[in-house]
């Protein structure tokens, strides 16, 4: 295997999002996922919005979730986000039966997928803490004595 160290990113700069149990076969979802792998997040969302496949919808959701995690939780700049990892793996399988002739039942499996998206980008520069304005000492107010 070739050493791909230039494509490696420090794990601290990765933000993940999962979608588990997507009710489609991994083969169909991975065909659509290959369209947007290693692209900018904004480009990927535009491509998926114009893809006429049912698998595009869950991919849009998980990429938007990863984007929201990166921006809101980790403080990344949304314009610099790129997809580092987009993997589709097999999820759980439900065993079902379809009726056949002469009272038979033919088994089949309803397959599901798990989608993992990892994004990275540039952190937003943190704002400097606002300096406290010097509080001017107020002249002491003479207390009125009540008699």
C-alpha cells in the first residue's frame, strides 16, 4: 500500500456525524456517496441536491449534521469545511419472508446502511476578550440623617 501521509489530518481537527439504520442497501448508497467524496461541503450539498437518487436525501442530512457539529460545537469556519471521510457500511438486516406458490415462503433480507462523515476545516479566529472599561470612581454621596 502507498503511504498517503499528505492526506492524513490530525484527529483533533476532525468532526464526525453518523447516520445509522438508513433503510437502503449499502451498495445503492455508496454509489451516490462516491459522487461527493473528498469535496467541499458546500459543493457536496449542491451536487446531492441535484442528484435524482433516493440515497441522496440521507447523505444530505448527515453532511449537514457534520457541518452543524463543526460550526456550532467546534468553532470551524463553514466556508472552509471539506469532507475527509465518507464511508457507507452495512447496517442491520431484517429477515423477512414473501409468500410463494403452493403455500411456500421465500426468505429475503431487508438491508440497511450506516453512513459516517468526517469533515475538517480551518478554525475561526477567536475573538479577543473585550477589555473592561475603567470604572470611574464616583464621588461619595453624603447620607442624610433622619431625626
